[in-house]
């Protein structure tokens, strides 16, 4: 039953949040002109030193919101600020030194090895020649062992299982050494052990280096046990926002997910839980 | 030294315990897959591999100059005015230089297209880009013929002798430029079409894109054949190389135009080689690693189109070089484009020069020679089928 525990137990109380690093101001997004709003006047602020979860039903706009934050999609109205500067004023390379993304699409058409993929995370920090130095390689080795990938370092990514591949992409994002880490369902393919290791790695960076993590999660219990704050999205708008306890209330969730469910608080840990 | 132990971690003992149980299975897998293991790119590996390929290019080049219908002696070649000197410097050298340029351009363009389309089977010929260039060149020649009474037409019709290209007096370098540009426009249009078809990122079956390319090739060939019936027999003969490529009988002045375009293009591609790694992981990954995706992709596509335009206007349709060479090299060197791209350029140059040498030597007793495009297709088409089958079976697993 060693593996049976949920992801990393969260240490409380947490440090006071740092300054805002990522801010959304009344962001609206539609795929086509005049089409439905995928994001409807979303405003949020994420500070350094906190891990924020985006939760919500399918099609609520969670991934779209993350892509807007990553600068992959441009808001139709409103704006997204990184370190107080509008996203539009950042060059891609500058932004890549500041933010990293664990994408949902993990397809790799060529046989890059795990190490090669992870080293690509160093790209925004390299000089004109694009050659990695000893420091880059040492950092990537450390991250690979953190993600339990050191035995797979020389294997081609396209021959790995879904979970191994996802860890390789997470390693790449960590190698970018970002101030803001955006993760799109990073646990979709992970087993319990690696899920725990992932959140340990994220928590370590949040606590020690004060980075901001914005993570899309499907599993409400996982979100409750790992995140400092949750954004509950419904039909493109924020339905609830705040610490897990205040967001994961049965009345709120039943309306958003439109399904009867049981929610409560674990007596031992004081964490909220949800049963669908 | 191992960072593992340097990190304090409360759950480590349990973790180690779990790992120890897991190790035998993992080791077995590792043993099974060792043949696929590869070292990452180091400056040393980079220099060594490219130097080795450079030696191969030089070796092929020397053979191409020395071998042929008439065996030449090294001593005589260096004596200007001798027959051997004339054969080597006047016939074999321009042909070799053209082969190296065209092969290098096709190898580099193939590797680049494979990365930006995220499709290991992409190739300028298979995707119809070369066909589009040939169509552009054909249309330019016909337009020049129709305009031949005007002043502009006078300059451009000089260009149609370029197509016949039998004599070295076929015209100044300026006559190669409009055809080359028309071919580049044709190539660019086709590449844009293919990118548009491949657009629904990753969701499109990669084979559907190849199918689109094959269909476009058939279309371009049909249009060229159709146009051929509208012109005089001499002009029709001149349009033939655009259906099957050949390196023979090109004047230095035209090769020089191609060389300028191809070498500039190669410089640009090599400078952007590391971006190809990121683009091959998809738009989102590339953008989050700091690549301006739309701009970089557009620049690359324009540069490739110019290069393909230049090579097609000089050598016609030479297929499969861009498929075979990067593919073989990727098996040996790995997919890192910082090495793979320059290697594909050198490899493509050696491969095409080698194919042309084979074409020249194969039928000496009969006194004829097949076009080099037929040789590359003879090697490339079966390989393409093998790769296609292997790709499908891997996906099915």
C-alpha cells in the first residue's frame, strides 16, 4: 500500500504569496469572429510562490486559458500581463526564459532521446551558437533523476510509454528554469508514484524559488490536495476562485458539473474531498 | 556526483525499495533496446561526422572527374589544352558542380521539410514542391514565347534556349534568373498549399499529406504535358527535362546563378538548424521554447522554395534525394538537426553526384545514359515504400 497515498502531502501554513507574475485582465477569446466565447471576461492574478489549479468540466476553457497565458493564443479582448508587461510586448525568446509549458500534445515524430528532449528546454538560455554547456547538462541530469528518467535518458522518446513520455516533456519544461510554469494536465498519463514525484518537484520550486505554477487538472481531489488556490471554470467564465476549501463546495460543484456529488472534509487532514 | 543523493528527500527509502524490485525488468528492456541508444550531440561528434561526410564528398567528386567513357590520366588533366583537360574541365566539372549543388539543396530542403511538416516521409519531390517548380518554369517559358515580339520577351526567350541548353553559349546569367524565379514561385505556392493541408496540427494523418503531394505531382505533370502539345517540337523537347531530371549540358553562367541561390539558402538553413528541432515537436512546443513559429516557418519555406526553384530550373525533377539522404543519416546520426541538416546537405551532394556517376557509367557499352532523375527514383521509390510500410506498422502497434 506504499503507493496508495495521494500525491505529496501539502505542508501548511504556506509562505505568504510573492508579487503578481501573471495577470489576466478581462480576457475574452473566441475561435472564430462572432463565434461563441470560449473565455468570457476572465480576470485572475497569479503570484510567485503559489500553485494554482484550473479545474472545471470538459470544454470549460481550461486549456484555452492556459494557452492564452503561454502566449500561444491571443486574447480578443482584455490583456494578459507577464511580470506587469503586456504579453504582446514580449519576444518569444524573452518569454521562453520566463515561462515554460508542459503541453497536452506529446507527439514526437523523430527519435529524439529523453536527454535530447530535456536539453531542448535549455534553448532559450543558450548563446548564439545554441550549444549546451556543462552546466546545462548537469542541470538536465539532475532534473531527469528527479523525474525518475535517468535510466531512460538515452532511449528514443517515440518508443516510450505515455507516462514516460509525459515525464520527459515535464523534464523539458523544468529544464527551462521558468518563473511561471504552465502545465496542461501533466498527470494525464502518470501513475501514482510519478504523480507524487511530479508534485514534489513542483512544490520544491514553488517553495524554494518562488516560481508560480498554473496547472490544469481534471481530478478535483488531486487539485484539492496539491494546489494553494483553485480557479473553477465553467463555460469560459470563472465560477469560483479561492482556496480549495472554498471552491470545492457541493452546491458550487453540482451546479457547474451538473451531476449529483458528495463533498466534504477529510477529518484527519482537513482537506476537502469530492466523490462523483 | 550523482545528484540523486544530494537531494534530501524523506520518501527516499521507500522509493529505493520500490526501485530495487523494478530493476530486473528495466534492465531487460534496456538490453533489448541498447542498439537504439545514442549519445547526444557534442561539438566533437559534430565536427567528426561532418568531416567524414566531407571526405566522402571529395572522394565521390574525384571519381566523378576521373571516370567516364574516356578514361583520363591525371597528368594530362592538369595540362591545359589537352583533350583530357577539356573533358574534365569543360564537361565533367560543370556537371559535377551542378550535381553537388542540386544534391545538397535537395538533401537540405528534404530535412527541413520533414521537420516543419513533422513528417519523416516529406520530400520536395514527393510533396509536389518540385512539380510546382517545374510547372512554374514551364509557364515562364511559354509566357516568354508568347511575349517574344516584345522587348521583355527578347530577354526572356533567351531563357528558353537555357532549357535546351545544348550549347555553352545558351546565354548570360541574367537569362537563368527569370526562370529560376518562376520556378521558385511555383515551389512556394505548392509548399504553402501543403502547409495549409497539413495545418490542422497533428490531427491530420501524415500519409494524407503525402497523398496530396502525389496527387499534385500528377496534376503538375498533366499540365506540363498538356502545354507541351501547344508548342513547337523543339520547345516540347526543351520541356522534357522538367519531367525527368538531368545534370548534363548546363553552361557555367547558369550554374553560377544556381550556386549563389543554393549556397545562400544553405547558409540560412544551417543557421536555423536548431529551430528545426523545436518545430519538429509541434507549434506549441516550439513557441514555448522561444521560436517565433509563424515567422520562422515562413522564412524557411521561402528559402526552400527559392532553392528548389533554382535546382529545378537547372536540373529538372530529381526525386527522392531529400527523402533518402536525411532518412539514412538520421538512422546513424540521430534526429538532432544541428548535425542532421548540414550532414544531409553534404550527404545529398555526395549521393546525387554518385547517382549521376552511376548513370554515366552504367550504359557505356550501349553508348547512352539514363537521366539522373531515373536513377534516384529507382533507388528512392522502393525505399519510400519500405519506410511507408514500416511507419504504418509502427502506428498500428
